[in-house]
C-alpha cells in the first residue's frame, strides 16, 4: 500500500497528553464495531509499508475552525477538498482492507491498543479517514498506469506514470497545458526504515504525537501515529543533515566521548570533516546509528528530523484530452557520492516502484508553463529530456481544441536528448501528431552522430519562422523552454543571434527585444 490512513474521532476529553488517557472513553467497551472494514484498517496501518495511521482526537465541545490556511482556498472550498479527500481514502481502505488476511489482525490491534478502537467504532467516535493531516490539499491518488520508456539495460530509468483524479478536488486542476504541475509526497523505503528501527531498538507500534509536524486548525486536537509510520511517512530520515541537527543531537549522547565527538563536528575547526561527510552523503539515519550511546525518546524524533518535502513534477497530459487522468514523465535521479556509492532521489525512486493499484498523495501546484489563450498563436517549444512533459500536454490541448472544431495555429517542437532509439519519449504519439499536421518536430540527438547536435542548432535552423512569428514587429508567437538549466544560456544566445541576423539588430537591441518578450510572457522558461 502506498497511502496514508488517518482517523478522526470526537472525544469528551479537552486534551490528551499521554497514552493512558486514551483509555478513558465511557461505554466504548459495550459498543460493537460497525463493520470489519474499519478493523482491517488497523492492520493496514500496522503492516502496510507506506501507510500511516494518524488519529485526530477532537474535543466535541471545543472544536471550531480557525479559518482556511493561506492556500488560495476559502473555507467552503477547503471543506469540499477535505470531503473529497476523505472519500478517496475510504476507497483506499476498501481496496486494501479487502485483500488483508483477517486472521492476522488480532496481533496488530493489540499492538496499537486504543488507537484501533477508534477505527473499529466509527459511529461512536465519528472516525474519518484523511490523506495527511499536515497537507490540507493533499489527495490520495490511485495509480492506473506505469510503464518504463527507456530500455531495461539503459543507464537512465525514465518512465510514464498515470494517476486517476476523477472525482477528486484536483480533477480540473491538473491540466499540464494550463499552468499546472503535480506536487507528490514520497515515503521512505520500508525496508530501510525497518532496519533503522531495529538498530535503534525502536518499537514500530509505539504511539507518538506528531503535532510538531501536523499542527491543526481546530482547537483541542491531538494528532497521534505509530513510530513506524512517523519514520516512513513524515520524517526525512535519509535526507542530508545540517550542523544544526548535530547541535540538537549532543544532549542525547550518554557516552561522554561520543558527546564530545558530535559537538566537535559543529565547530569551525572540524568543517573539513563535516564537509567530507556531506560529500559522502551522510544521512540523519547514518549519524543516529553511528553514535550508539544516543538515547532519544520516540516523541523527540519530530524535533530532530525535518519532514519530507513535496517534489513538483510537470504534468505531461491535458485533462481536456484525457479527462480524469493526470500523467507524469519522470526520470529516476541518481548521483555518485565521494565514496563512489550510487544514491537515488527519494521521490523519483518512490514513483519508480509504484504500480497500478498503488497510491500516492499529491496536489495541484502552479507552473509558469501555460499555453497561450490565442489558439492561433505559433507556439515554439524547447524540451530538454523530461522537460518534454508540459509540451506533450500543450500538443494534446491543441488536439482537443481541434477535435472540438476550433482552428489552431502551428506548433514547433525542439526536443533534445542523447539517443533517438532510447530517449525519444512518446515517439509514436508525436509522429502521429506531426503526420496530422498539428506540429513540426525538430529533434536534436547529441550522440547519434559523430558531430553532436543540440537543441540550439535545431532552433537556428528554424530562424526564419522564429523571426517571423516571434521577433518581427506585430508577430504573436510564443517560445517556451523547459528542462535542465545548463542549455538555457545556449538557447538564449541563439535567439539573440536570430534577432540580430534576421532583424538587423545590434546586440543591445536584440537583448532588449528578448527582455520585452519575457515581460510580455512570450518567452517563458522553467529550468531546474
């Protein structure tokens, strides 16, 4: 399972500061579970590798909203978002719970104690499942397609992934052609988390508060989770720490030698050693397991380790063309440490191993890549690697407009990669669109020939159209660039050159023209 389970219950208690107070619930023992589905949800929380169980206990007499967070949503909109999120997670519980072995549930229920009772008695405690208590706009999204686009033996893992957004609050907010991207919240590898907990002698079923990472708007709210889910779902356990982390770590070392060692790593005279550890990609987990005398209470981990941050991905599909679907084009990030070890990006790895039927948490995010409102405007697109993503959405949007009977203007795609056989993503689609006359493909393959060809070379070949549609007075075209940062300067210099040679401009005039296009939103870049 790749999702979060969050229970929300109402209690006559004004606050719950300890585990023992969770047992003070009136006639709970005399009640009967509504269905076995919610009992199975306890097992989901206990054994699913990427599931988090969080119980929100609200004081019925004191619960009141403090207003919507500054996210651009009003209170009414946010209420709808939360209702749809709850519906999505209930669907998840049904999907996953139906596959569980009920005979194994007793042990899990016993382990998590009273936490399980709230899930087993939804009527009495008004139990509600949410996606993540710290991400109001987060939606639980079901994966419906995953396919690798590069060969199995290739040195890059690039893939296509699709999630179902029909019926969610972001159904109409994930059009990749309309200035939208998808924020994804990854989870840590469950096996790595298990190994860490064993080394630190942590009980995976210990109940801890995560108020530090998931503060709530309502008064009288306590957010609880299991230790396993805190480390899997929330804390960036395998991220790169700063010296501030080491300063906070010092008090928890029992052995004086280790205490001094940790403290010294924060000093200027130990800068070189600390930087060497950074170059070797030391993680929070590495430091915590290195110093064996550390005695850290379970509820203090949230004060030491930051939360896993969202990763933003360009959306490579148009919801006008593919209603209810959101598709991403992703490459698994990897790099070599100073020690020669290969490391992988957290979120890209998380997405690499998702398959249809799995879940992830995400929400819509703003992007500058928005197709012009003028359907007849000539659109030039330079996509570098997975920077192709928004332009696939652009082409699909124009295709949808054409299917609806609108006249649409020309599109020119400059796509840059290394080898055409291995990195021409969505080749069949683009060739079909080109055959239809919807766009012109100008691909640059840097290693297919002895002489390297880059996107700026292909842009130069189209200088006549670029000048007529982008640079010439009265022109209405647009130029978009998306992808890695390094080629941006080369593309910009090429466009400056086109303005000079085709428009008889001085370098200063060409520079002013490009700045004018940027100000008008006709030259737009999104690089990383």
